[in-house]
């Protein structure tokens, strides 16, 4: 005799089957290792490009989720890391594209993709236990960074903090490899002149 | 050295990132404008990165994994119920369209019913009963069937909307 199935049971069965079909890209153990290695650099990248800690939190989680759902040809750590940064960059741009029509965003954004600073953001900018000179220097550094365009911040961060090659940067920010060098050069010169005008020097 | 770069630029950046300066490189960085800019920019960004590493607390990997799983399951359930909700919407749209069609098609008869009913309302209860009987007698069985079907469809749509909410 055929068993009667209710609609909710059918839905549940279908959803479980779908969920089972959609296994993540890597298992939990590998994910944890990968996360420990990449979460902090990714958060810093998102935060320093957007200037918003809460947004960096959200986009970081979404980036990992999207990466896990991807079917990628390769699962080496370096390849995954670059792909993760690529997803995060796309999410950031989508966020800005949506935000351009939002009056609240317009009111808080400074025109270069930098967003309203929360209390937590302010704390991250000026930590405790620093001398007055260091605090001044760091706030000048931050201000100089805010004056750059989002793409310039992306390029500089990827090149100088992540140590990514021009080919990797071009994949992450969707630009031609050949155009990375002049763009990076201009961004670096702009940042350096902004810093020099405020009297900031090399720390080491 | 060319306009956009210097061959020692990579070494300078690496020195800033890892703190592996030597005297020759330091002298070069002081003289070369490209390397000086690169050193300054890399130094600033490294400092900000160090600041984030020490000041910010992030959720652990387990929590992110669990949230991702939850989200994937929710997305799967949404996809599974999508055909059902589409059928529901199509059914509602068809019902409304058929009701409008029927109203237009039988408008003269329906307006006649209403006229009779309104006449009855203006009179006493006996007359109302009388006019209802008249409506019943004047209507052909097909109209009564259609009206009943409409009522049934509207109740069903109302029920579906209510359960959805």
C-alpha cells in the first residue's frame, strides 16, 4: 500500500535532497584551516577598502558562503584565497552600486566609497596605549587612505599587504594585467604625496 | 628605473613587509623616488594591517561554517517550494481573471439580479423573501452553478492567502 505524504513532508524531503546534492566545496576541517589562514587578511582588506567594520563582517561571511557553494576546478589554498578575495571585491562593488541610490549612504559616504564610521571603527583606528604622536600619525595615515578611490585602495592593499602578483591582482579586481602597473604607480604616488604633505614618515 | 617602476621595488616592498632591510637597499630607497613612495605606502598599509591583527576579534571558523550550512539549507528549501508557490500564484491569477471574465460576460443578468435585490431591500421582509425567490426562479441553473463556483474559488483563495500569512 502506498504511504500518503503531506505537502510539508514532500517539501522537506525535496529540500534535504537538494541540500545533500549541494555539498560544500571543502569539508569542515579543511574549511577551518583555510578560514584561520584567510579570515583576518580578508577582513582587513574589506575594512580598509570600505571603512566600515560592520560591512566588513557581513561581506566576509557572505564571501566564505559563496566560496563554499562554488564548483571550482582547483582547491589549492592559494587559488582559494585569491578566489575569496575576488568574491569579496565583487560583493563590495555590488554594495556600492546598490548604495549609490540610497540617500542615507549618500549622506554618510565621502564620495570615495568610504562609509560612515561606527564607534567600533573609531576604536580600531585609534587603539589604546599609543603616544600622542603615534595616534596623530595613524589618523593621518587613515585620512590619506580615505582620500583614495576604492580601486586604488584595493590595488595598494593587495600589492603591499597581501603581496599579490600583478596577475593575481588583475584576476581579483577584473582588470588587465598590463594596466595594474601604471594604476598601482599612480595610486602609490598619490598616497605618498598625501602622506608627505601631512609630515608622515617611514616608521622603520 | 622607468617611469612606472624600479627593478628593486619588489625587494623594497618585501623588506617593508618582512623587515629585512639592508644598508644598500635602504640607501637605494632613499635616493629612488619610486622606491621611496613604495616604501612609504607599504609601510603605512602594513601598519594598518598590524593594527587590525591585534585589535579586531573575528568569529571562529565553526560559527561561519554553521551559518553557511544553515543558509544553504534555507536556500535549498526555498528552491524546493518555489514550484508550489508559483502554482499558487498562477491559480490565484486564473481565479481572478475568470471571475472578471464571468462578470463581464453576464453583466446584464447580474445587474438585473441586483436591481431585484435592491428593490426587495427597500420593501419589507416579506417582499425581500419574495424577490429572492423571484431571483432564484428567474436564474437558469448554469448561473447558479457559476455563482457557487465563484464563491467556492474566492473562499479557497482567501484560505490560501490566510494560511500563507
